């Protein structure tokens, strides 16, 4: 029997995990094509390290050309059309016909959708944006630094808080923290709503460091001339440095495909199946009831891979539970951990929290290196 043709669109957490699991479990029974328009993978948390000068971009890139797994072929191409009814994909270089199609193209950032952000602020959620800020931050020594979120959903909800802690440390090391006011503006009422203990710890950390948190607020636009950010509530906030989390949207090719009539790809929450047979969607592009973060995409990828394997071999599949474990930078080389389950059992309430420590910073490093080993063999 010919191998099952699996086409995976997007080589982030989700796409890499699906490909690795299928290759390990059934190398002779699958023919996997992994497509991404980029040449390399960068962890989301590494972008902050680049931004604050802890490392450089070349040091945190994992190049897709290094993938050497049975039955996996990587193609650096841009997806130009998706036909979910026939599972046919076109790129700028070729076309592909899939037996199983996995859409894991993530969410695109749209800085231009917020008036004034491109002209008067700096987005730090993209790799390029973080790298640009590495040369901007050394010139900032006084004034009001505002870390602002343009709307929901947005990737990695704790990241704005992490940025504030890391900015505090960065300015302290440069002996200019006393000359800078730091504020976080977020649509979330508290930094991590599913985990009250995590939110309390972050807000306590903010209070200790003199960082302001404006919850339940989103940034409607910036006036570069006046150096003010206008919130949807009508409040104007003066700034000298604006670090923005842009609006997120599904990639245009996904919107054009008819998969995302509601703005994101609708999936059955416990299986990640779309309404189209043989088509799955996971990660930031999918409208599953979980945060948009790599750890949730990785967990969802395991469920998708198991369903594909069940198509080849008899076996049970454990439903997706929406569990995720997230590391949170608290500054001073300390990291905390929060665990949340969104779909099964008691839902998101509770969110067990492990206080920040340097041991957890080591554990976070191991989390990253273990994924690079599994996905790239590094």
C-alpha cells in the first residue's frame, strides 16, 4: 500500500510536532511534506532575549534545512491557495495533493491595522521587530515606556508582563531605571485570568518594581506627533517609548480558502478536525478554546498525529484536553510556571502556579533544547 500523503502547512510548534511524531511512529507508512515560507524556526521566548541583548538572532535560529527525519521533506515555499474540499494546496513553486492536510500556519501580525503604530511605536512580537528593538533600547534612558496590546486574541498572553519585568532589569543594569516609568496596557483584566495565583504573583511583582498595569484596556491608536496612545475607553496615555502587540489575524490564504469564515479556522475542540474530511487545523490559526501559544499547539499536534496514526493502524485516540504549561520570566534570572487545562475536567479555573526560581529557569532552557533535539536532531 502506498504511504499516506500528509501535507503540513506551517513549521511552528504544531507543524514540527506532527511531522516528528508521524516520522517516529510510522516512517514507512507516511509521506510527509512540511511547508513553510521561512527558512528557520525561532522560539517565541527567544525573541525577548534578542530584544534585550541577551543573545543574537543567528544564535536562536534553528534552520529547517537541518531536519533529517525519515519520510519528512521540508519545502521552503509560500502557500498561495488551499482547497479544503479536495485537500489540494498550491504554493509559489508547486502544487500538492494530500490524503491528510494539517493547517498550522499560525496568526499574522497586522501593525498597520492600528493607526500610528507603524509610525510612532515598535512592535516586538515578530522576529524582525524584536531584532530592530535590540538597537533601539540602548538609546532609551528616560521617560514613559508603554507596553500596549492592540486587541484579542494575541499570542502568549503572559508575554507583555514578561517584557515589563525584563525591561525593568535591563534599565536597572544600565542605571537609568529611576528615570523611566513602565506601564502595561492589556485587554485582560489581570495578567493571566485562568490562574488567579499567577496573576497575583505578577501584580505583586509589578508593585515591588513600580510597574503600572492598566487591565481591561486596549490601544485604539497612536498619535506620533503628540506621543500619545489613545485607549478604546477614550483615555490618552503619554509615552516616550511604545512597545506594541499588534492585532492578530488569520493568514490571508486561509481566509481566502473558506476555512475561516468566522475569522479563524473552526475546529471540533477535542479532535482539531475541521468540517472538511481529512483536514485538521491547530495552533494559532485554529479557533480552539485555548490560548494562542506554542505549548497548546504542541499538545494539539500530538492529538492530530494520533488520529492520523489511527487511520493507518487500529487504536484509540485520547481527546485533546486543552492542557498547557507555560514558563513566565519574572526577572532577576528567575522563571515561574503555570499549568492550565481548558477543555476537559474542571476547565481553566485554578491554574496551578509554581513561584519563580532559578531552578525553573534551568528547566525552561531544557524545555527549549529538548524540542530542538526532537524536531531537528540538535
